[in-house]
């Protein structure tokens, strides 16, 4: 059950981050300032789901790994430290600041510099989560194959 919770929360986090990035790029490149503000507000609201999803992913991952050590688990642990720092120290403050500037109509050089940093940091976040997802799938491949085999014989 922990594995399902872990994988589900991680998947939700990846989907949310991918949606944040997609909406940001579309609004910035193709739409007007009103749409940009709407996206920034939606991202802030989405953080109310993303933050718990990331906490559940990290907590369940720690619980699943406990005292286990393998190259894949060690890689996932290292990545999670970067993911947590990137999210809390870069992405969360940027989301708040970008919303505040957009709400104030301050679409200036600083706004776009912060926006570029947010897209870069968000892309790194998504890439690291995808790598953890890939390693998790490799680690549970045997369980999934055994379950599939059991279901075929039923």
C-alpha cells in the first residue's frame, strides 16, 4: 500500500509541475497579461495540492527505504534533497513573488527574469522527479511482473 501511495503522490506532483510549466509558457508566449495573472493565481492555488503531494512522496519514500541501501535508493535520496531545496527555496518564493508582481501589473525586466528562473528551476524539478519515477519503476518491476502473472492465472 505504501508503494501505491508513494507512486500516486509522486505522479500527482509530476503532473502538477508539468501543468504549471505548460500553462506558464503558453501564457507568456501567446497570451496577454490578464492570462498571465490568471496562471500565476492558478499556480498558487495548485500549490495547495502540490506541497502535500511532495510531502507525501518524500515521507512515504523515506518510510519505504528505511535502512535499505542500493544505488537506486541512494540516487533517489540525493535527488529528493535537491528537489526539496529547489521547491522550498526557489520555486515557492518565486511563485508568490511572480503572482504579486503580476497582480500589481509589474510586467518588467525583473518579472521576466524571475519568470525565466522559475521555468528553469521548474524544468529541473520535473526532470529530477521523472528520474526518481524511472528508478522507482525499475525497483518495483519484479513486483509488478509477479502481480501481472498472478492476475493472468486467476
